[in-house]
C-alpha cells in the first residue's frame, strides 16, 4: 500500500507515520499500527523510493 501512495503522489509533501495511517484508514479503508508500517517504510528508504528527515522530533517521509 505504501508504494500505491507513492504512485498517487501522496509523498509529494513530507508525511508523518500518523499522516500515512490516517490516509490509509480514510481513503483505502485499511487500518495499520505504526509498528506495522515501519518495516515497509524502512525498505522503501533503502530502495531509494522515499527519503526521511527529522522534523518536530519525529520523522517525516517524502518521495525522492
């Protein structure tokens, strides 16, 4: 689902894990815990599909 969000342009602006969870819940009718999303986000970071920065004491993710 994270790759679908990348394809839809969701990560054109930086997003927190909370933003990602809300988008998946409200727009895709899928509920995930933050701990469920973390491995997928890490994989996408390593593959170079997302980048991560620290903002306001939490990480934000955006498309490369």
